[in-house]
């Protein structure tokens, strides 16, 4: 058995458990700007304008290391149906 098959077999119980938990999740997409408030421990706290509150977003999602005060264009997915993560983020670009 190769590594690929071993990994598939190892993950199979988790995949089955997810399917038993309910239907697939559905998200609605929203475009917004966000301003970096703070950066620490490889995470940025960002105030998202359209949602009106702050969100913690991993630094790896940004095109470059974010700094407080910088603004970015985001596409935010918010959960509409199901029990998955309430938000998913995509940083599109840094704004001037």
C-alpha cells in the first residue's frame, strides 16, 4: 500500500463523520474593505467595514505581511446553511 492510500484510509472515518453531521454547508459571498487593527502571533485583527466588527485572520492569507493601518479588499463568505465555520476569508489585494 502506498502513502496516498494509507492517508486516504486514515482520513476516511473523519470524512464519514462529517457527512453524517448534516448537509453540506452553504455560504453567501460579500465584498468589503478591511483595516488591519493589530498584528501578533501570526494573526491580524481586521475591522471589516461591511460587517462592522473585527475578525482574526491568519497572516498567510495576506499577499504580504500586514501592518496596522493598512487596508485590504476582502471577499468574505458567511455561513447561510449548515454547521461549518461561520466565516471564510480571501484577501484580494492591498488598497493604496
